[in-house]
C-alpha cells in the first residue's frame, strides 16, 4: 500500500488516499485514533459508479462511523473509475442498457454476465486490501462490511472470516446462484430495502433475505425509491455496527 495524499477534515477525521497496486482506495480514521488504541474497521462498499462520483456519500458515511470510533476504507471496483475496463463487462452493461431502453425484462443471462464476473474480481481485491489495512498499527478488529453491490457483500460474508457483521443494501441485481451462497451466510446482518426502488426486484430482495442463514438478521424497509433512503436509516445502521464491532 502506498499513501498518495493526506488531509484532515474539519471534524478531525484523517483522510488518506492510497493505491494498492493498480487499485485506488481511501482510508478514514477518527481524529482520536492512535497506534496504541487500534480501532475497528468498516469496509465501505459502493455501486459501480466510481469513487469520484461516490465520494460525497462515502465521506459522509465515513464521518458518521468515525464519530462512533470506527475507521473506514473503500477501494475502487474493477472496471470502474480510472481503472481499465474489460470487454465482457462493457458488453454486459451495453446489453443492460438496451434491455432497459426497449422496456424488456432484465433476464438471468444479463444479470449473471453483469454481476458474477464483478464478484469474482472484486472479492479477492477486498481481501487483499483488508490484509494490508489490518497490518496498520492504528487499525484493529473486528471488521464490518457496509453497503455496495449486495452480491459482493454476500460473497465476502461467506469467504472472509475476519468480517463479523454486514450491513447490506438490497438495491442491485441478484444472480440466482447468490441465493445458494446466501444460505451459507451466518454473521449478523442488517439489510436495508427501499420499498419503491425502481431498479430493484422487491420480491427477489425479500426472497434473498429469507435465504440468509444468519441467526441474527433484520430487514429495514422504507418507502421511497433508490435514492430516497431516509436519514434515520443511517442511525439504525450505525447502531447495528456499534453493537457488533465494540
């Protein structure tokens, strides 16, 4: 990991941009963090819009977590932002756009092509980032995962034992194979669902929640579209992580 920039935000949070090989990322640590008292870590997932576009929402989430004493970090997803695209991903996105413009249903073939390669590429990168982040003296466990493409969160919850709790957003396409993986998830889950999300299959989201194998799982459904998440939903998620990361 190489830190490429550093700034102190007005609330004392330290923001450091870094690169991990070709992968850009950002680390936020509370102003009170020190090597003698390592802080728990939350990995901040995000959609495939790129870190630059997502930065305002990411930094707001990071500041809220820092107020609770947690460090947060995020990395750029494969094929997004300034990272080089790959042809199969571009083709899948083009097929999705054509189906939407034609008013056709989004079939399993498109969803699989769009999501499954992303999961296969992104999850090992998240794990590599976690290896390095946990080696920093100011970062400790336990680790949580929050938001982003829900299939990435599912896979991480299955394969990464260092993640002890996850907050998931039911707002992205779900390949059918992920329902089987969901049955293997056993960590505590906090799942957010926007009831009128125009881009989300509500019934699929409910079926996925039912499939999760966790003994502790809660579904928080709010009226409104994809971007209409109420502010208090963030407080609920913060309470969830406070319970499981302290």
